[in-house]
């Protein structure tokens, strides 16, 4: 059952308070999704992302600005490539989908490309859901949704996602399309970048599966955009069932269409070699989907984190630095060096982590080796034999390592 | 990461300075390396923006592409790069010495010794970071299939004459860099972090400025402070005072400085093309030259700090004594260089886009063997590396407490002395485990017999390198009181099973690759980026 409406509204109010007055919420972008995968246990990141706080502005206000930025050259080229792929009603894009994923289907000579414009993310989400339902009513046709908007429940608050494209196949199944501007060179691309794209697509697939489940649960054709949009912002959990008792105002004779299938092979479109011509590859994202789904369920619920915060906590970048620092410090973070490539706040967390002498600031594997010793001084004291229980295997190994290291360095000096 | 290097990192945190992770230098450094500091344009797969390149620290050659989207300007850049790199390579290709190599005689099938040329020394390319190695590989890939007007008069956009050759060489350097322990192409960050442990994570060590800040902090600063400054400090214009080592540039530089400069250049170029008379053209040419000058200055301002840092890194590395086996590994690099020189001279086509099955399997086998060789040799050369192996139970050191003469059974008894070693190490020894020690540079093997007093004493039976006589040769058996160090890993690597010749590739692996053919050039489109 979805939680009572009041609770959802209360959370929304609370998150708006955290964000600060008149600060618009920032949508969960690809980097935030990557951070989610890199560090699911970080409460600080979870609440800031959940509340839609602009972490880049926050980091600057804290005095540790993030080093992220996008070069206008990269932006121009990315946009130009995407426009090229989608040109001409998406003819080239659909040809690639047909060739790589669905060769048995009718070739896409013409396709439906519905207009998805609407006001606000909720409106666009509703519009997308409506068009996906509409597409289900046109079996045998190809439909291209250009920049649809999807909503996904992340730790109790809705996150809005914008895939590059979603294609509805003639058999009614859906494919996520990711368009990236790194090259596919001789049929292979940078594995790290492909991995990031696959993780991103996996989130889109999860969001689409929610839409599909709702479509399957609903009587065909009932409820317009309002129905979907009104439900979403409540942060209701995965499937929001509507009552089948509602009288079906159907176009088709079927009462319940089966839920559309979301394909687990996505299409990654990249420039071929050194040219600007699109090349595509099907990427199996089952593993990334499973991992992301698991991490989404184990995220601490934002409500729970919000409840632990002192009254009046606010992350508005307008506030003076010391108040902001106190606010940020009131949520615990789990910093690891991987954060540097995924989270705007990483430099701030790193300096805190270093100040406390946490060994994790040297990398997660370091922490794993040292057992219960978590600070640099503890470890060094144990290694020198000044502290620690010699029967503790971690301490014994440390002392042994320290002795061997000293012996080797001494031998080298001689 | 072993506990010993973790400990070194923690000590670096506490002392504010990087700690040694090696006591000798494990990579060869040429007397005259070619340093290459490239920059690329964001978003374009490796489209070059400029580079500093050269062998003389005080006189780097600046190359710049004022409009990276212009094919002719990119070709001009590559041609200029070829003018620097190829003469440098040729200088090494010309000096040879005689060497022997075993080859299979095609008629008899026997292994015979053949006298061949081996280049007396090899060129060495140094880039600032791992991204630089990837770019070398990418540049190689983009150039080696290009056609020059001489090769194919019909080709739509002919490449400058020496560009395809440069592509083949850069491909070779890029491929060789994948072989563990090789030194033909080195990334400065990799080499430095092999030799020093900093007080930051391995991810942060990828930043050349921060890494050097830990190893050699400026007066009055700790490593952590200097590294932070290198990572984040910006000047009044919002530019990083320590620009990234590339090949990617800082977005703030792209947006605030580079983009306007490129726009001015484009405008000047359009204006020049529209000039109506000679006088006007002269003026506008002046404006164009000024715009180009500005971009060159920008490229220089982003590459020169990195250039200095690479040389500073070289200075630091040269202070370390070279490891005993480094020379041997460099000889392998020389063989690799000579081999490619011969292939080029023989007129073979460029390296294919994809290797055939046998070549690919051979490459993998080589990398595995070299990895094992590197690990063994580094341990033998460096007590600090050996300490790590001792900690993990793969080696042990101690004092010989007893030697008992014994003999093998059989018609001609050979010496098989029993040696007892007192050690604090805890090696993972099983029954009759073979162990090795280095005796005059050659491995001597022994087998494990047993332990006494709860592992404090290890009894070994020495098996070889004692000569042919009944009595072992003097010095070939450890004596009481000697310090010895035995390893559980072999010192020399045996090659694996021999693979068939490419012509004999079984059908399961795609069959024989057929004649080596010149692969088609990449189709050229109007919007290529490289």
C-alpha cells in the first residue's frame, strides 16, 4: 500500500526546507546515479541528492569547489552527434535498433515520433506514460520517444530521469537507447565508459519497468496523464496499483493488456572510429540492472535520514560557510577516494576524512587490510608496538610488516 | 597492495612526505628520452590540440592546432610531429651490434643459432600520465592506415608523406607499453608511483602534480598541502595553476580561454578569405597570425608546467640506482624495437586492426610471462620488494645454522647437502616444495625437507649448481653463519607450450589468416575528428 498522502507531503516539505527557500530542486543526473552506484552507504550524498540540493553550488559555498565541469567543445560535439543520430525522424536510429536488436521485426520504414513536450517534470513524466500507452495501442508500429521523462523512486523521493531515447518495437517491447560521444574504435570502446553508460541505462530500464508494470496492472486505456502524474510525486513505492474496478473506457476489446516487456539489452550508439557516423552495439545490462535494483532497495530511506537532522537544518548555498559546514557535518558521510570522480562534495569530505586521520582516505582496500584499526595514528602506533593487542592478527601482521620494511630499508642504506 | 606498501602510505601521511616503495630503480631510463606532452580537444576522440615534444629539456618543440576541427591543420600537426619523432627513432635504428638468436630452420625444423643485428640502444618515449599512453595508441591507430598521395593518387584527403609511418611506430610503442616491465613508452605517473608511496590513494596518484608534490614538496610545505595546491589552486582568472597533465584539458580553460581564442582565429581566417586586395589581405594575414600566436601561447601555458614536471620526475628517478635486472629487460625492449624496425624495412603492411589468433595468443603469453619475470626480478633486485614477498610467505630469509653433508643414492653419488636455516619468516612450505636462491646471478634450487622447533628452523636439501665432482665446488653450498634468502617462486620464466605458426592456425580459431594484406584505410568523411 502506498503511504498515506500526508506523510509524502510532509517529506516533500521537509526536503524543500533542507534545500532552502526558493531554491529549485536539481534532478538526479547521470553523475548522481554513478555516485549512487559507487557509494550507496553514504547518508550525506543520499539526503543531498534526495532533496535535490545543487551539490556543486554547495561545495563552492563550503570552500571546497568541485573540479567537475563540462567543456563547451564536448557539449557541442555531443549535441551535434545526438542530433545527427536522431535526424530525419530517427530513421537512422531505428534502423540501428532493428539491425542490432530486432531483426525479425518489420523494418522501420516509418515510425511514430510523438511530441513529448509538457510543463514540469511531472507533466513530462505523465506525457511519456501516456505516449507509451498510446504506443501499445499501435501494435506492429515502431515508436520513437525522443527524450522521454521517467520517474523513479530513490530512497523515498521521486527522481526524474531523461534517457536519450526509448524505442517501442512492433511487438510492443521497449528498448532504452543511450547516445554517447566516445568513439567505438574497431568495434570496441573504452570499457569504463561503456560500464558507466550501462549503469545509467540500467536505471532507465528500472524506471521503465515501473511504468510497464502500471500499464499491465491498469485496464487498457483508462486514466489519462493526470492519474499518473498525481500519483508519482507522493514517492509511492514501486508499483502503484489502481483499482481494476474502474470502468474501462477502452479503445480495444481487451480488458487487461499484458505488461509490456522492457528489453534488457539496450542500444549504445557511439561515433564510429574517427568519424561522426553512428555505430551501435547492443549492451546486455542485466547485471547492472540487478546491482542497481539491489542498491536502490538498500538505500537508507531519506525520511529516516531527514528525521535525524536537527530542526532548521538547511543546505542553501546562500548561508554563511560555518552554518553550512555545521549542517553538512550533521549528516554522516562515508568518504572513499572513488567519490572524487562521482560526487561534487568529495573534496570537502576528503579534507574532513583526512583531518580525522581515517585510513579509508587512502582507499577502501587499505581499510580492509587493517581490521579494526581505522585511523592513521592507531595503525602506526600498533605497528611501532606502542599500542594494540599483539594477539590481534591484524596487529601482529602490521608489526611483522613494519619490521620487514625497516630491515629492508636498512639493508638498502648499507 | 601489500601491507608493507600500505604502511609506507600511512607513514607518508604522518611524516608529510612520500616514503620509498623501492630502493632501486626498476625501469630503464634512457640518457636521451623523448618527452611528449600532448593535449587533446574535449569531446573529439583524441583530436590533437597541441603538444610539447623533444629531447632537450630547455628547448621543447611546441606544436599547436589552432582549429582542431580542421583536417588540414590536424595533418600539419601530425606531419610536424613526424618530423620530430621519426628522426629520433631513426637515430637508434641505424646503430646496430651483432647478436645471436635461435630460430627454427624452415627445412630441417631444428633450432639453430643465427647471427642477426640488434640495435645497440632503443628510443624511449615518456608521457606524463596513463592517458598519454592511450593517446599514443590512438594516434597510432588513426595514422597507420592513412594513404599518402604517393601510395594512392586517388585518395580523397592524402596524408603527409611520413604520417603513416609515424602511425606504425606509435602503434608499436603503444603495444609494447602493455608488456609488464617494458620501458619503450613510459607514463611518468606510473613510474613515480612504483617507486614512492604517497599519503594519498592510488587514484589521486594519477595526478602528476599532486604525486610530485608528495615526493618533492616545495620548501615549507607538507606533501598534503602541496598536493592540495597542485590539485585545486586557481589563479585570478579561474585557471588551475597546475594544469592537468593531459591529454584532456580543464573545462574552465576550454570555456574561458580556448574557445574565445579559437573563435577569434576562425573570424580572422574568414576575414582573410574575404579580403579583396593585396593590401587588405596583408593586414588580415597579420591578424590571423596574431590569433594563431595567441592559441600557441595558450597551448604552451598549459603544457609547459607539465613538461617541467616530467623532467623533474626524471631527475628524481635518476637519483635511484638502477636495479640489477633492468638492463636485461631493456635488452628485450631493444629486441622488440629491432624487430619492428626490420618489419618496416621489409615493407610489411601496418599492424592489422585485429590480431590473428596466433599473434593474439602469443601476445597474451608474452605479457603473462613478462609479468612473472618482472615480479621475480624486482624481488631479487630490491630488498623492499622481497620483504613484501617474505611477508606473504613466498620467500624467507635467515641465517644458516647447520650444514650436514649428504649424498644422493645411485651409481654416482652426487652431493645433496642438508642446510638448516633459522628464520623468523613463515613461508608456505609443503612437502618437497622447491625453493630457489640466487647464486652469482643464477638460481640454485633446493627442496624443503622439514621444519624444527615450530617453524623457526627450516631444513633444505640443496639440489644443483655444485659442480660435477663428488665434493661440491667451493662457495656453492651455504656455510654456517651465512645470511641466505630463498624464494618459493622461480627466478627465470620458462616459455609455455609453443603455439603453431600462423599458417597452421586450426579452423577452431578461424583458420590460417592468409597473406598479410594492406588493410583498407578508414573511409573518410567530411566530419572526421582525427
